[in-house]
């Protein structure tokens, strides 16, 4: 029998102590503030780009410019430091700032020009556009719900990248490879791989496959919660998102 197969894990309780980037953007320490802004950018740029595409019916090129322009302005003017968790969630605040920026650009009829004076971030828009085209927008979904869905997708993608990097760095790449082949495959046209076939492929026994997968799932959950802690401003928001995404109760 597969052990520890659901993402929430067998006990569904995890302690997490990471600092929140949402809070850290108000730090007087430049390095701390810069790290926080980079964390927000990494997690929010794809949802922002896709949101602009559907909410504002922007073309691919316009959405690129608007995304770059928004983050350049947000970082230069430190928009995020004015966030008040007592008034709304950070995602709501973020969308409000984004909508205001796009509306102002359209009202002034001044689309940001590539190659101008706006700071350009190294963002893989071709990948974002491919994802945008690949994933259907469910009928009746609101732009706000769509934004949250894409934020979750971005969060999990970053967690997967981190998991792969950590295992590569400590010489246990086989853990991630097993996790990738067993838990991350989404090709319904092929039958799901078995523990026995993975054991044969990697010259392991089925007990080792079971243990390696269990360890990778625990590490993945840990990373997701680390990312989630960075991207939520309050304990209540963190607990709510953890329960929603992983089914875990935080202590």
C-alpha cells in the first residue's frame, strides 16, 4: 500500500517559523526589504500577467509591458509597505494596486514602451503565455478567483523548483526524480507508474521507493509552508491558506 500519499500527510500538523515577506517590505534594513520584494515579485508576477490578460483584455505585448511597469513602480514607490492587513488580504490589496495602475495607464493612453526607462525584470513571459494558453479558464470564474488560482499555481511551481534544487545540492536527486515521476505526472494518456516499476528503473527495492517518496512529500509540504509563510501577512491568513491548500492545521 502506498504510504503518506496525500499532500497533507498523515498527521496534518506542521510548525512553521519563516518570516513574512509582506511584513519585511517595511523593514528599515535595505537588504531585508530587497529580499522581501524579490520574494513578492517571484510569486506574483505570473498571476499579475495572466490577470491583466483576462481582466483587462490586454494583448500579450501590452500585458508584458504593464506587468513590468507595475512592479517597477511598486518597487520604486514601495507600494507594498502601505498594506494594512486589517483592511483586506494581501491578494486583494495587490489586485487593487494592479487595477489602479493599469486603469491609469489606459486612461492616459500611455502604454509603457519596451526599452524605455522602466526597470526590466528577468521574467519568462513566453512560459507565462504558454501556461495562459494551456490552462482553460473555467466558465463563470471571476478574474479575482482566476488570480488566486494562478497564485496557487505559482506557489507550487516555486516549491517544486526549490525541492529539486535542494535535492540536487545534497546529492539526493533520486528523491526528486521519484517524486516527479510518481506525484507530478499529469499525462492521463499513460497509466500511472507503480512503485515496482520505479524500483526496477532506479535499482532500488520497493521499500526504498516508499521511504524516498515519503521523505520527498514531507520536504515538499515543508517548502510549500515556508513559501506560504513568506507570502501571508497574518497568522490567520497563513492558517487559512494552509488549510485550503494542504488540509493542514498549524500549531
